[in-house]
């Protein structure tokens, strides 16, 4: 839901992996307000990684590319650092 997307991983010190699927591509930006842990934020379009950003704990700065995305994935930074690169294929299994 929209409220879940806004809340994201706020207040979570041991975050799970989280995926935000969008019905149509848009410019999507994320911030880290009230998020106590560092995240890797992976921006995708049509099943490919197009940008990777570092989410800084408690930051109010919006991060994300100025290009369309249809999937954004948030994962713990320390666990997944250097495991994704631009151009990687991404498949979400339900």
C-alpha cells in the first residue's frame, strides 16, 4: 500500500529485504528518515538494475536516479554490498 511504501524499513534495526513494485515506470526517490540502519537501494527497470544507491541512516536526502524505474529493492548494506551491479538481471519470485 502507499502507507507501507512510505514507512518502508523505518524503525527497523534488523531489516528484511524489501521490494517495491510499481504498476508503471516512474521516477522513484527514497529517503532514510527514522531508518537506523544503512541500506543498499537498488533501482530497476524491466528486470535490470539501472542504479544502486547507499541509504544513509536517518538521512532526509532523497536518493535515486532521475530516470524511470518500476522496481526498487532495499536490502541491508553490510550483507549485500558488492553483490549487485548495474546491468544485473533481477527476478522477483512470489
